[in-house]
C-alpha cells in the first residue's frame, strides 16, 4: 500500500496565521488609544469606518496622501530597533497633507514581511500608534502581510495612507503668495526620512563606521543620530494658522529645499534663501565633508536642518515667529519671495554647529 504523504498547511509554506493573530492581539490596546469618537468600528473588521465631524466646516475637502519610510528601514533591520519607523511614517504623511492646510483625521498602515516575527510587528505598530496619538489622528486600520520569498529574512516594508480635512476657503496652495512675502523655516530633527541611501553609504562604506560608533562631531552614536524620528509639524501649524494668514507651506523631503519649495510658488515668483540664516546640525557637516558632497548636492539630497517652510506676509512674520516661540519651538527667518521663475536662489554660505 502506498504511504500517504502528510497534508501541507499554510505554515508549511511559510505563512504563520497564529503569529499574526498574536501580534494583532498585543497591539490592539495601543491602536484603540488613538481612537476618537468618530471611529465607529473596532480593529479586526474588513473595513474601517470613520464618521466625519463637519461642524465649523462650510465646504469640507478631504486631503489624502500615501508614503513609505524608504531606506531608513535598513537601519531598523541592522540595529534591531523597530519602534520609531512608525513615527517616521506617520509624521511624513501628516506633514504632506499639512502643506494644504489639512488637519489629519485617520491613518491606515501596510506592513509586509517575509517571515512574521510578532515582536517586530508589535514594535512597528507601536511606533505608528505613537505617531498617530501625537498628530491627533486615529489609526483605524491596516494590513500585515506575510509573504515568504518576497523579502529577505529580518526585512520588511512599511507604508501608510493618511486622510485629513480642510475647509475649501482655508486651503493653502501657494496661489496667494506675492512678491515681498517672507519665508520662515522650522528645524528638522535630523535626516527625517530622506537621503538615507547616500547617508548610509557615507557612514558605513566611506567612513567605515558601525551603528554603535560615535558619530563624529555629534556626541551620539551613529544609530541614535540616523534613527532620530521625523518631526510632525501639524499641531504647531494648527496654532500658527489661527493667528496669522499662512500663504504657503512646503515639507522639505526628497529633493531638499531646492526641489520642494518651487512646488508651491506661482509661475512668476521665485525664492531667495539665505543659507546663513540658520545653523545646520553637525550631522550634515560630517556627511558633506566625509562624502565630499557638493553644496548643491547637499541642498537637493538633505533637508540640512530645515524640515518645513512657511510663507507669510512680511508684516505678519514677527507675530508668526512669536507664536512659534510661545509654543516652545524654534523658527528662522530664512528668505523672501522675489520675482522670477519658480525656483530657489541661494545666498550666503551654509554654516554648521
């Protein structure tokens, strides 16, 4: 009699449903802490439901964005620290819709892994939930996909979608920007989520550093500096927008100030940025000098210490900066709007702390 082969299970193919359920059960409380009264469905359902509160909005407009964390994830894999990349993800998405004046409502995440490690999933979602709580939005759903052979062992991909709302008459799109307006910069916490492919090459290949080595001139380890979470500016800017008329905002992501600020400029206007108006963190000095990176390349690859730019009328600049200071944050008067094509003109020299 022919011997009967044992039946195969999904786990034999590399997908562990029980591990996924264990991770979901662990993070359930973390996720529920982000819920507002508008969330109508607990996690675990097929679809997430959110009831819009439209009080005070004459013509509500939904604003959405989707993004990922990029190669900063490589540092999470290498360091074993997974509880901050979720903050990076949420902050990046929050800032992207903030540029249009939107306040965040809810967020959904997508985590894809080769082999599901429950603790890694818990740490990642913990960061996402933390970012949502700070930004004031609800984490109402997501997907954790285990896909053997798609990712190397110990690696994963992380992406998210955010939805926010703004009254149509309060949309900020840069169309109101005029000659003579001033540009205010808000400091970044480091690289945020851009420029990591070049930063990793400089740190690990050119300089030969390890994650636990001191970052030259910085006073912290390479891992601590490079894993510093992305700043979310939403709460601060909601205050500022109630005090002054903000004509334009730019999130300084991939492409730096050079490529991001022109996205909000009318066709007949340019920007003049004074590189001496702020002091860039020493991390950027190390990257430029060690990698022999040219000045223009630095300004197109990294945020060089400025994570967000705001445009206001010159007569409102002092009030805007005072409001930012009273909120416990720093700001710099970094430039002005001038006639020309939508591009950035630099003057002065970037200085480092």
